[in-house]
């Protein structure tokens, strides 16, 4: 029997099967690589997505509640101006019409009876027993979700829909003298919270079983649904640190990624007690990996079979193995493609002429253009019209530079959706050279909602500044009018009484009874006391010398008037030579004087200092006022003011009204320094 030489046996059997064996080996390595690399990356991204989704919903809820609380605070401040009820109601109605989340806004008196309300609902009705009034009298208060009670019938009678759930915001209001006047409150429709939740979750097809739940501090679910984890796992999540993803199992031992974020309005005294819980099953996050593995097994098996069969016919051609570098590049390409396609940020690549060569699914979602239609299109289609002319030049200059990556613009650029909406985007750009051609890649994150919220907050702060300025101007006019009335009417009347009294005393007989003489003396003393009290009231209402001689002279007069009462504390005024003859705008001098007066009063009352120094420096268009004491000082927590005292708040409001800034510095045992700085240029910028 003729035997087959070993060399021919290798060529006949082993070499033809080599491609199939290599394919099987590569299939196994590919599945392992997908499981280890892509699977781990998608799991990490699922954890990151859960954390970011919870933070985003908590942040947007916090901003929404801060905005509503600020709007109610602004309405409440109108109570200090003693406006008419119709004007107040009109402002409430305007706010309710501008924001759909307001169901009802109203203000009560001290007894809890509703004085003014939108659509006149519940006016004249007492809500003194309700939590919104009881808690709102003490401090800014937020009430968690509850079904409507008192508003059901009034809303139905007025033809308004009755919400299923309401949330409450209430805070105390004060009159022009700072005395409690009542409570201003509002009921918010929770549909805004639900719509915001759906917006954060995104389209159903992109969620991959991602869920969001709004939870109170006791762990009860208010909106959404509770994640499918065990009760012990739920308690573990609620006790875990916020903004930290955790992996928990459900009753079927399926893993879930969960993250919890607290809802806390910024720049607001509201205490909400809400939490946001985001959850995603791990199997849903890894679904692309499983699908890719199934496809790879199916197509890999078919390929292996074809390679094995074809190897017997064309052994030499099919026996050539793929180079190791080609396999590595292919695997890296698959991983890179999976990462880019699963990214939550837009990834767009263009050539040097601005033609799009890569447009990932996140870019399609953000810009509203199908990815397949954007390949080969100019980048101008994604830019606002005013930016298109110069953009190609920017790309070419970057391509010619030595930089490999940098932020675009100042880190934020504009974009244009398919429906015409202008987007705000955080962006960076990088460049690489592929086969001799420049490839520019931009990574874009949609921050439109965040920018809108920032702009809205800035607008609310500007409106609050304007309201403060009007209130302080009204205060100045009121005090000036009151001082004039005291001087021209009551002062003149007391002067006439004094003259009449002196004339009457000259007509009295010298042999008057002792009791009559005593009553005559007491009457004269009362007239003198009344005159002195009127003069003191005039000094308090209208600072002497301020209008006629200026700020330094008025401060000197104030210090001389307080010197005796301040003993043993020494009061001293230091005026820079350059500021002695200067005059500043009347509003600036008035605000600076009132800040100095309040600071002096605080130092005399609380500082227990041996010396208080008031210093004034200035130039045309610039003023720096400083009140320093060597007393007990204050903690950093007290720099914003003592609880229940409005001195610091009043000083900041006066400074805000003229575009100045007030700074408070001090530490326990090292004294306190309160300074006011005004610059004409900065004040003009604030006013604009």
C-alpha cells in the first residue's frame, strides 16, 4: 500500500482546515474580547448613565423648585410696598399665566384668611388650620405631594382642570416696617415634574429599561416606579451615599445598577427631602453585547463552514492566515465603533473641506437628523446661519496648526436642530491623519436646558435687584416726606405752643398757688421734651448735613451724636484727604450713610469693642467705606447675619440698589470689618 508522505498529508488535510481552525479560534477570541472589553465598558457606561440621569433629574427638579420659590419670594416682597390688592392679584395672575405649573397663588393675613389670590379662588376663606399656613408662618416651607382638597370645588366651578397631585410652597410675608403680615403660598401641579422626568429619560426606544423614581425621605415612591430590587436592597440603596452607583440584585438574582441623588434647591431656604433614584438592569445595558455575540456566533459558524469546505478546493489561497496586525486593527475597530455608537455625546468627524464622514446615534438624537442622510453633507447644516461663513476658516486654521485637540470657541458653541431650534453645546475638537488625509472630530454635549436655566436665574436675580432698588428709593422718598411733615407741621405747631406758653406765663400773677406753679413748670418740661423728640425723629429720618455738606460731614455729625451713648467705646472717623471735598451721587451717599449707621449700631450693640473706626476713601466715580471694630468678632456662619435680624440683609440690599458690594470679614476674638465699595463703571454695568 502506498503511503502518503507527511509533507503531502499536511498539504492535503491540515492546510485546508487551517483557515477554519483559525476562524474558530478568532471567533472564540472575539467573543471573549467582546465580553471582557465591550461588556465591561458598557457596564461601566450603564453605571455612569444611571448616575448622570439621577443627577440630571435631581438638578433640573432643584432648579425648577428654586425658580418657583424665587418667583413666590418676589411676589411676597410686594407686601413691603403696601401695594393695592388689585395690583398684587394682577402680578399673581401674570405669574400663574407665564408658568403652567402654578395651580393657585394666594396671600393671607395674620389670621390665616386669604386676602388676595389668583382668579379670586378661596378669597375670604380661612386656611389657618392647614399645613401650608401653619408651616409657612415660621419659615420658607415646602409641602410634599398630596391630592387637592380645598381647591377641588373652586377649580371645578371656575372651569379649571383639577390636578391629581399638588406640591406646596409657602413663606412668611412682612409689611413695610418688617412686621409679620401673613403668608404667601402656592400649589404646584406635579405634571411638570412628570414631564421633566419623561424628558430626562428620553425616547422609549433609547431607554433600555432605564427608570427614574422620585422618592421622599421615608423611601416612598412619589413619581415613577420603584426599581425591581429586594426590600433589603432598597434599604441598602437609601442608606448608601448619594451620587454613587451601586449594584443590587432583584428577587431573580438579576443585577441592577442604581444611583440616588438628593433634590436640593440652590440659593433657596427650602428643604425638600426628595431623592431621585435611577435604575437600569445590567442585562439591558449588555443587550448590544449579547446581540453582537449571537451575530458573531451565527456568522462566524457559517464562515467557518465555508472556509473549511473551500479550503479543500483552494487550499493554497485560503491557507494564508490573516496577519496579526490586521486582526488587532479589526478588533479595535469593532470596539471603537461600539463605544462611539453607545456614547451619550455627539461624535462628528469631517474632512478638511467640512464634509461629514462620521455621525453617531447621539448626534442624530441631538440634532434631529438621520445619521445615514448626514454622511457626505456639509457641516454648515448643523450651524446657525450667522456662524456658517467663518466656520470653515476656523476648521482649516486648526487643521494647519500643530494642536491635536482643544476646546471649540470658549468651550461652548451654537448648533441648529433639524426643526430650527438653536442649541447650546459644550464642544472640543481633535485631529488625526488617516492615509494622508486630515480627519477632524468634534465631541459635542447638549447643554441647552442648563444654559436656559442659568439665563432664567440671572434674569430673576436682575428683577430682584430692580425691585430692591425701587423699594429703597420709595423708602428714601417716604422718610424724606415724613421728615418734612414733622418739621413743617408738627415742629411749627410745637413752636407756636411754646411761644403761646411763654406769653401765658408772663400774664400769670406772681402770687399763684404752689400747685399751679408746679403744673406750669411740668407743662413747660413736656413742651421741651416734645420739641426734643421731634428733633431726634428728624435726625433719624433725614441724616443732618448729608444733602448740604456731603457724606464725610454727615458721618462726623452721626458719630458726635452717638459718642455719649457709646461710652466707654470710642468712636472715630477717618477721611482720606482726597475724599474730604468730594461729592458722590445722592443715592450713593444716602445708601453709604445708612450702611455706616447700621454697622455702627451693630458694633455698639453686639461687638463689646473698645474702639470703632469709620473710614472713608474715594475719588470721582469711586467710594470705599469701612467700619472696623476690635470687639468679639463673629463666626463665618454669622457673616450673612444673625438669625431673626435683618441688619446685614438691609446693608446688602442698599448696596445692591446702587450697584455696590458689601463685604463682611471677621473671626472670633479678632474684631469685625464691614466694607462697602462702589464704582460708577460697575454700577452702570449692573444697571444695564
